[in-house]
C-alpha cells in the first residue's frame, strides 16, 4: 500500500520543545515518528508540496484562512485542529487566558474551509458540531517513550503527603484557593511552572522543562487539578494536565471537567471534586488511607493506555485513510 503524506501548517517551528507551544508538540511533533511507523509521512510548512492532507494547528489568522481556501480549491483535504474552545467568547479567564471575539471569528472562518475538524476534547467536539458536520475528537496523547517513569508504590507511604500541580504561573488562582485545605492537613505542595507563582504560603517550586518534567512528576503523591467551570474556555480543556501524571502512576483529584471525568471517573483512578466539601473529603480520605493512592496509581497507569501517543497515532491514521477515500 502506498504511503500517506500529510503536511502540518504551523505558525512556528522549533525542535526545542521548551520554546514551542505545548499544543504543537503534543498534537504534531511527538506524533510524527509514530505516524511514520504506520505508513504516514509528514512535512512541515510545505503546503504546495505533494501532501494531499493539510493540517492546520494553532494557525487560524487571516494568512491561514487565505492559505486554507487556496489549498481547498486545489483539491487538498483540509483538517483544522482545534485545541481550545474557540467557538465561544470568554476573555480574561485566570488572568490573560481565554478566547477573544477576534479568535472566535478567526475560528469560524477556518471552519468554513475545512473538510474535517479535529478537537482536543469531547466538549470542543460537541461545540464544533454546531458549525460543521464532520468532526472528530482526537485526545491529546502522552508518549510513554518520554513519560517513561513509574511512581513506586512504597513512595505513597512516606510522610508528608505531597500534592503536585503543573501549569503556567498565571493560572494558579484556583490553586491558591485550594492551598488552605492542603496546609491545614500538613500536605506539602509542589508547583511545576514556567516561573514562580504567587501563592499564600510555602511550597516547592520546580521550573518547567520538557526534558525534566517526567522525572519531576514523581516527586508528587497526588496531582491536584482544580478548575472553575463557569466559563466555556475552561470546560473545553483536554485530559493532558492530569494525563501526564496518571501515565506515570500519580493519581489525580480534579474538578468535574468533562475530560477529567473521562479518565478519572471511568477508571475509578482518583476522585472528582465538585465543591470545597468534596475536596476536603477527598484529602481526608487519602490522609487516612494511603493504600487508596496505591490502588489509584495502578488504575491510573492502566487508564491512560488508550491515550498513549502510539494509540492516538492509530486513530489519526484511520482518519487519514478515510479522508483519502472520500
């Protein structure tokens, strides 16, 4: 069978992942070698080359819109990959985060040229269906080649219990609200971030780097992932924030985000916390019974197998084959 050729249209390219948008290495760069093993060859920013399938990631401005229209007229198959819910305006979420009216407009213009919309979460897929009839949910994937470590079962019995969180520093507002619940129980906190955030008490700060992130994850006993769900921006987030921890056997406590329930709830691999009382009960439970963490650790590792890059690459390949037959 002849090989499939796809071209990835990116706004920026860098082989140092510390200098690249996280969504680009998650949803493009790390997939490429796995796709190659499945008969899919990739080029980057070569839109007028031989690739019949053209994928746009984090690339929806006027230049991208113009390029997508031109390529479609030439008979190319246009895939628009959406990693954020750009269908609803929601500005100034957790500081500068959110989606502007301009981004919503850009997204909808790109959708007009797309043959297929791929989405990083089921929530975004459902929103996309209101604007396009060919939409697929392709989860963010976690490479077991890179996130290759495994939390040791005996580590969960050590004191003090260590909560761990990872994300950009401007999004620590919700973590700050959780801090008193951790502090009151003697639970220490590790924060992996781009820079040291402002939190109401002592914590261990670990600078984020693609290369050191997998090892740093093992320092925590429980990932905490609180999120406000009163806006469509946060509700669209993917599994990745907790998935990297679960992949290495560090279970998670998270807000009732659709994507968190997808990996925690179905596998009973942690706990969904919908209120302050839920957080208190969850923290008290694991303080009283560290064996819960050991059980959750094994279930977390197993629950993430369908989300490994190897498995998600198979789904991409299936979609590409279907596209070429259409």
